[in-house]
C-alpha cells in the first residue's frame, strides 16, 4: 500500500517518485498522480507539513540551517514597513537545508479596508491578527548549498496555477551568495511589483 498523508485541510497526499528513481531526495508528495507511488517511507526520512498545508518528505533530525542565518532573514523582513504595519504579516520557518518566507493571505490593504468598514471592531480584529489566526502562503525560499554551506540559492513562488508538484511552483532567482547578501537583495521585493520580475 502506498504512503498517504491527509493534511490539515483534509487533502490526501500520496508519496511518489520520478519514474525509475530510487533516490529519496527526489521523492515527493502530491495530491495528483504524477509519478510512481512509494510504498514505504525511506529510512532516515519523515513527513513534514508546512504552514500552508503542503506536505513534504524531508530528512529526519534537526534543521541544518543555523539560527543566525534564519535571524538574518527575519531582520530584513523587520525593515519592510508594509510588512510590519499589522501583526503577524509574515512567518519564517526552516527545515532540512532551507529557509522559507511565508506571507499572510490577508494583505495590509485588505486589513485596512476591513478596519475602515468596521472601526468599532478594530481592537478585536488586531487581536486576532496578533495571534496569527490566518492563512499563509510561501513566497520565497533560500536553499543552502550542499558543498558550500555559506552559499544560498534564492527561489520565488510562481502563481500560474498550472503546477502539480511543489517543485514546479518555484522559480530560480539567483544563487551562490551569503545569506546576508541574498536576503538583503531579494527580501525587499516581497509584495512589490518587482517580485514578479525576479528570475525572468
């Protein structure tokens, strides 16, 4: 029987692999039938579900990304006024060898509109936001180099709607730079028109 996982919003994912591949690093979860089904979780790997309910197969154990590198990304996010206008507008998470940046699906513009329509509810709405009670979407990720641990590779999310696997949803932007340079150069494009020019 194939490995299956039902995520937090009740979508069932099946562990699959590219045809003929025995490399666990190439295995992936998908709710579509796009590869060969895998019947056993490979030794040394585990199932991971991220904040936007995507499901992955990842190596077991602690994150390999240093905490100081994650802090660099968070510091760059804290510098962006439009992402700090309201609480919990972004979320940073790491697993395996990467740092992921998630943005709230409730943009500052949407929140401002809601507050203007219901000014008497402002305190309650802001309190709910501060608890992070809203959905997030991954927008950018920094993948640490395997051979050079100081080098990171930047990817941004694509939104064509045609992708069936998670790896199809990402566009390579740039690579081979330290996290301070990568985050400083690319994080400021989040929720800007320039974001869609990156990697093209």
